[in-house]
C-alpha cells in the first residue's frame, strides 16, 4: 500500500502510496497541511479523501493539545504554550478537493479555522496550514 523515499536534505522520510512516490525535494516547496490525531492515520485519510496521499513526520513547537466538547463529544484543539510540542504529520500537496474534505471533517468555519504555523520535518522548518478551534 505505501512505500517511502528518503529526503536527505531535510533528513526526513516521505511515506507515500506506491503509485505516487514524490521527489525527495517535495518537502521544500510543496503545499503542506500539518495534521495530528485521527488525521495522522493513513487508513483514516484514505477513507476520508477517497485515496492515499503522501505525508511526512512533523512536529509543531510552541503548542499543546487540549480537549474540548464538540456537540457532546470529546475533541481536541491546539493551544499556544511556550514549551509545548505536538507530534503529527504533514500532508504533502493536497488537492483542492482534498482540502475541501479536510475542511468539512474539521467543521470549518463552525468549529475550526485554518492557521499558518511553522512546522519541522527532519531539519527543515516550513510554513504549513493547520486547523485550530474558532
């Protein structure tokens, strides 16, 4: 189902569908979406989007996860904090249709909004979109 490519410059792996292995330099210039929680699970993403998408391990510094209730169900948000770290993945080059499905899952703009954050994948620090509570 998945294969990987070693991106030597940022010292990171890119995990991707076997039929969609990107170039190792894709992390340096592709659109990235930092996700965590359920959206880190490649099987969940495949079910949500209807296909698999390349991703790489990533870290968001300066935030922590915090639980909140959403329609009576436990959900999570990112909260700024000086020493916090959230582990996740960056989805690499999602299509407009993929982004629309992610937005629907995250209930944008009712529950969540998109924010630009700096994430680290390997040694590379890049801007990425992520979702945070309104």
